[in-house]
């Protein structure tokens, strides 16, 4: 009985840690403008200031400025 309870608690801890990690990664890629500016990977819809002025990240602008557009994941690689 105690072994089952301990195993259940360990499984729950692992699940919580896994979900926290996934949510953390999603937060970084979806909402973190600092990540965009630091890494050069910006998701669709973000507004950024560039040498060309303020632009919205989308496929058209990404290709217009000769950056790399990832259609599957909807992001632009600026660097």
C-alpha cells in the first residue's frame, strides 16, 4: 500500500514538472519579446522595432526583408 502511494506521488510530481516545462517553453516562444530580440526568432504577430522601423512579424514582411520564414511553426528568423 505504501509503495503504491509513493509511486503515485512520484508520478504526479513528474507530470507536474513536465507540464510546467511545456508551458514554460510555450510562454517563451509565444509571449516573450526579449527572446525574440535576443535570439532573432520571432513569432507571427509580434511587433518589433528594426532598422526599417516598426514592423509586424508575418510571412510577407519576413520574406520582404530577406529573413527566413518557417511556415510550419509560423515564425521568422531575423539573424
